[in-house]
């Protein structure tokens, strides 16, 4: 019988523009063996996130770029096969940065145990994972919404945006989502958004005037570009803008900055970037509160699951074409 191997996607070159399959090398390697304090994990699901595009670029950022020839960085959830740490047992399910591969080794202290009986495993990569943490801390700590505020979210049908809008509703805000296409806008209304703007078929600036007659108090920005410019023209006094991402710009060779930024001065507004890793020590706090909201039905989670590790490059590109609704997850193996 042939010995099992570990299939991996390694970064072959730094992408220019849209990510291509040729930017990666699909390889086979022996299954790695864990050292002291480490565990071997069979990966079941991979998290596909817009941030992965930035991780492929050379240059200064909040995290070092993936090296050429290295396994592509990715969050994952899987089952422990071998453990050399007393705090994690064989059979436990864990979440961590394990890479785009079938088996990953990591230090036990860098992994978080999760319970598949409390929530489906893909939820731990979405609402109870990094996107959910981003939504929770980005909105509540940086956006600082108050009851009665008007909160606008771009990329609202994505992994982060869907959670931002629902948390804002829980906090008593009026919520307007911006998304691409009638199906996504229908989805937003179905999970409680007060209004949804289809940027592909509507004049965003005019729709914002209609749905935000008193202006935008909090804007959670996942897309940048023209939509950020449109929202800047509709700010309320002392508005807060959370810069979480700029997916509309990630595949451009030159990023476009906001042209309406003087609105920040006129409205005494604040625009602040956020990186979820800054709140790592508080993930447990957020997870407990959001798990409670999920249990009561106040918060709903949607995952867009695609099967097959070999589809990784094409599945990743769905993010940048706006083809996913909810959290994009790649299923690698059966539980």
C-alpha cells in the first residue's frame, strides 16, 4: 500500500494583478512529524480570506509576507493526529494557522481547541473565527456605535460584513449594507439589515442619501475605492470610519486613495485602521459573547463551502470576483 503523502500549495511567485493558478506550485511531501510541544493536525477545512492577497506581496505590512517556496499561509480547522503536548489530545479539533495543505504541524500554544458539537467546524473559521473577531472588535472598539446610530457596511455579504451588520443591529443601530447583486442584497435583508444597496446596479451616493438621511455615523469599510469615496460625502458629524480592508484594490498594481477625505475635517470625523491580531488576548471574550448570540438566534452564520484542496487557486479568486456569499471555506477532507 502506498504511504500517505501531504499535498500542499506553495507560493511560486508574487502575483501581479489577479491571482493565477501559476502563482502556486501544487506539490507532494512526506507527512510532517511534530517535535516537542507540537501537534500534527489533519486539516479538514481551510479559511479563504481577502487578506491572503496581501500576504503574497513583498513589502512592509502588519505581518511578514509568505516566502517564495513556502506553503501558502491560511487559517484552518482540523483534527489532531499526533500530540506531543499534554494540553491537546489526539482526536481534539483545533483552529490555527496551518497552511494550504492536508496536514500541518504547529506548536500547541498557537492552536485553539474547538468543539464541533457546539457549532459546525466551518463556523470556527467564520463567525467564531478571525472574520468574526474582526467584525466584533472593529465595530465595537474602533467604530464605537451608539444606539440609534446609522451604520453602513461595505462588502456586507462577506464573512466580516455579515457579522458587522448583525452586531450593529444587536446594539440598536440602523444598518445599511452595500453588496453586489440582488441575491446578496436579499440575503442582507433576510438577516435583519434595514436596507441594502446593490452597487452593481444602483447609484451608491444617491442610495446613501435615501437610506441615511441624517448621514452615516459609522462606516465599516471592507472595499475601499469608489465606495469609500461615496460614503465620505455622506458622513454625519463626528462619524467614525473603520478601515478593515480594500478588496476592490488588492489586485491593482497601484492603489487609489480617497479623494473626498476633506469630509473628515468638515465633519470632525475619524478614520482608523484595524488589524484583528491586535486583539488576540481578547478573542475568548468575543467568542463567548458571539456564541451566545448564535445560540439565541440573534446572530446567523453563513458559510460558502467549496470542496477539494486542488481547487484552491480558483476558489480563492472567487473572493475577488465577488462570487461568494458569507464566509468562503475550502473543504479538504471529511471529518
